C-alpha cells in the first residue's frame, strides 16, 4: 500500500531535528510521499531543502498563506517565480497555499476590512503568477468560498490545475468545483462525527478524483483527534475513506496515489 499526504506542514519538525523520525513513521504507515506546503518565505527554503535531502519521499510548494500576508508581501510574491528556475527535480510541485480566510480576521471591522483587502491583493498576485507558470495551485479557502471562486474565474487560471485543500464545504460547493474541472482534497475532518456535510461532498466528488491529506500538525483524524497530527496518521483517513466509498484499502490507496501524482506531476 502506498499513500500520498498531499498537504502537510513540516517546518516545525525540520527546525527541531525531528524530520527523519516523522518521515520514518510515515513510511512505516504506508505514506510513501508527502507534499510540504509553503505558507511564507520563512518556510520556502526549508521545504525546498527538505525535498532535496529526501527525494524519495518529500515534494514541496511555495506560496503565501492568507493569514501570513503582511507588510512587504509584494516583495515575497516577486520572489516566488525564482523557485521554478531550477531543474525539474528541484522545482516546487505547486504554488500555494494561497487564497482567502475570513475566519482569522481581526475583530475590529476596519482592521478586518484592511486585512481582507490585503489578502485579496496577495491572492490576485499569486493567481497571476500561477497562470504564467502554468503550475498546479493549492487553495486555502475558509469562510470565503464564493470570493475564491470568483477570483479564480477572473484570473484565467486553468481550473483543472486547482485543488481546494482541506475541503470543508458541502455537496453544492463541491459540485460547483467539479463543474469547473477542479477538485477538493480531504483531511481527518472526514472521520469526525459531526462532518456529514464533508462526507457528502467527498461522495459527490467521487473516488475517481479523490485526494487525501493530513494538514499536519492540525486536524488529526480519529482516533487521534485533538492531538498533534503527522503524516503517519493519514492511514486512518484512508481507512475511513475506503469504508465511505465501499472499497478495499488497497484500491483507495491506489486511486488516491495516482490522483495525487498526476495532479502534482511527480
């Protein structure tokens, strides 16, 4: 069995010298590959170097998370394309995560409006870069699905190269993405008792387009809910998803791995 964790954050483990153990535990659990997601310049080189040192298990992305948008983000965005200047084995497999997040905005209305305007500007800039590069795009959308869809529509980005990570909307939103040729990927939320809408969305998308992720160290699946997550725990989500779709774990793993590798191109 081979699984791909299509969205994980390894920066804390890498800084703490814990990355070898994290990778070893993942492989022991059948997670052969992980995509280390970029959120700001302070993790871009870290993820790139981790991928270079672990070419048989780690790939990486570069992007500005909406909650990381800060003064000077324009310069950060200007530095994104240089990561695609190396050889194919050294390039990111996607741009992201980027997008919009209303959940973490300041409480004060004026400050919230300013922060969201900055998010939109940074997202628009990254959409333009992604269109120019023709690369896959990893979207973070929290309480901002409609705005994200509208901005991607306006950008001219190829929807087939777009994934909404940690998909937590419902069936209607998933059908809207599918109609555009896009997809969602699913975290341990799929295993939570109160996540009927997310399970319905996964089934609406269908096994044939399914990708799974941990979003570690967040959103650990049952039975580890509430504890720090890690790529090794992806097998719990995979087992649950296999039951949800009425297939064996080996089939679920084969389909999701093929989807992940086709989408990210590795």
